[in-house]
């Protein structure tokens, strides 16, 4: 039992269940710690029993958390609805380059191109090419860059940068097997149900020994993954996955890829610009801001972001650019 006197006590609520005076925390913790340690030294068996109980409780808490996350992250088994993607990304194409810094970020594009290990005679495919900026970053490194996208608006934009662009579905690519030396894509696989299927299609259209280069925003660790999932899902209702690094590596390995390499790049993103988009409702924009204002301590400990006095939010995103090979 601990007895303490405070000149001006502050309580958490009217029930006075918790004292909240900050100046009392340090002396109380020090006093309790000293007595507990002294008791443990007097009775090591009691110390062992208490610590075993602590470890059991911690293990149970972690197991429950991982189970909850597994349910939260589970993917719905369904086919892609092409009309929804055409509608949303067709509308976003009107201000595509202004909707996020990462789309035209020079260092990020160069990070993709820097991983290219194919010669100047190679033919490359930019999957879900958007406006063609990723594929265009390989110009000069390869002979030809072909684009593939679902929406006619994106196809029209990509044709201004790439050698050829085909409209088509990434689940059923309109190309023969072993057609390309290099395939690239960026920030699309988390929007697709059953992402292993389009990754298998990418594997199919690559020549033996071909290279796959893919960029993806990933959480810093498991502590910020659930929080990031909620933010991205409110911004983009089409979101199906919030990969962690080990998940993404398994995705590549499961399709048959090997020799996986990864480079990281941190990119500051204006959240106010990012959420000012067609698919994000006013309510979702408000909820995203609240998720940053009330970010859990474990997320804030590993995931840098800034909120200015004016309320502007900037987030530091962890971009991971992977290179993988189709075995020769």
C-alpha cells in the first residue's frame, strides 16, 4: 500500500479512480520499485513466480493481438470488379500527378531504375502503368518499354511516355509467356484481391532469367501496420492488403521468384494533398486526420510524421523497392 499527499490533486474523472498529477509519478514509481526489488531479493522464488506470470500475460496479449490483426488483415476472396477500378482511376487521372508526391518523385523513380540489371537490348513491361512515369524511368537502360493499364484514361497518358501501351487486366495479361526481359510496377499490389494471381501472371510473361522490379509502401514494423492499414483503407476503399516486408517476400517467393534484393527510400508525403482525392469522402478525410492526431504510442514510436501548428500533416513513408529474378 502506498500513501501520498498532494496539495492540488487532479483526478481522471468524477469517480476519482485515478490520480493524474504528473509530479507524483516519478517519486511513486521510484518508491514502489525500491520496495518490490527488495522483496524479490528476500524471496527469489516469489520473484520467479511473479515474472513467470508477467511473461505468460505478455505472451497471451501478443497472441491475442496477432490473432486480431490476422482477422483484420484477412483478404476477401473475390474477383476484381473492373468497372470500379475504371471509374475511380479514370476520375483520378484528371489530377493524377498532383494527387501525391510519390507519383513523380525523382529519387523514388531513380531507385527503381537503378536496380535494372538488364542490357540495352531488353524489352520491359510497365504493369498498371498509370501515366507511364515508372516505365519511362527505364528509358535509356532498355530497348523498349511497353505499358499495360485497365483504364483508357491512364492508357492515354502512358502513351505520351512509353513506346506502346495496351489496355488490359493484370489478372489475364494479353501477352504470350516469356515475352519480356523486365517487368516493373509500383504501389498497386495492395489494391488487388488475391495479389498472388497478378504476381504469377508477371512471372509467366517474364523470360527465364527475367527481372521483376516492384516498389511498395510498407509499414516500418508490425507496431504501425494496423494503424497504417486503417489510414490507407479510409483513403482508398479498394485497399485489400497492408503488406509487411516478410509478407511481400513470401508473395514473391510463392510465385517462384528468387534472388530477391531490396532497397529502402524514405519519402515525405503531404497527407492533406494525398487525401484530397476522388475516392476519399469528407468523412474519411476527417477520420484520417483523427487517426494521426490520436496515433497509438506504439505506432508513433516507430513511424515518423509531423503535424504543424496549422494542422498540416506530413508523413514519412517507407518505400521498399524489390528486385527479383525468374530462375533461368
